[in-house]
């Protein structure tokens, strides 16, 4: 279902989307088109895009086509979903170590809808970090590994 969602293929397009999306939650899904988990997430995103059209703009970004953002947002696991509001990166507390992005796919459409609503309402009040409404059991588990330089 990823063909139903708009794609950002260059750094300039991503920059413009972040800068020019006003009064909407910008949802950027970083991943690969042929990955099965990305396909599952794209299905959820495409089915909810019309329902959330007054609150969110949803785009797909291929991690291989824009490596600068892959490195900047430290995307090592895919798919990764990142949220912005009026050019501001919105962080979400999922009861996990990383608040900057959602790793993996949502269990169902309602989890994604609830999350976008919470982000939208929090961002409209000026918050840059919100608490996730998703049940912690429905948030994918992963461990962060840090490499010393």
C-alpha cells in the first residue's frame, strides 16, 4: 500500500516538508519499500491518511535514497517513524530509551490514530514531548547498543 502515500526522494524535499508543513503533524516513515514490516506499517499509514488529513501529513522516505537523514536521526532499525510539528521535532515517551522515533510497525490502525491525536493536541499547546497513549505491550521491544568511538 506504499504506492498510496507520497514519497520524499531528496534531501531538499524532506527539508521543504519539514519547513512548510504548518499546523499539521508531519509523519515521516523511514524504511525500505520491500521490507515486510515496512509494508505492514505502510498499510496502516495509507488506511489512516484520509482519516487524519486534518491533523497529519504522512510521507514515506527511503533510507537508502537519503542517507544524510538516516545518519542524522540515527536510524539503524527500520521502519522508523518520526514526527514533526511546525518544523519542530516532536518526541514521544513510549516507556523506552529512545524518545525520538517509533521503531517498527503499529499493531493496529487505532494505535497510530491515537498517537497522532496526542501529538497534535500536545503540539498545539506548545509541547515538544508527549506521553504515548499506546499500551506499552504494543510497542515493539528493542535494545539500544552504543559503540564507543
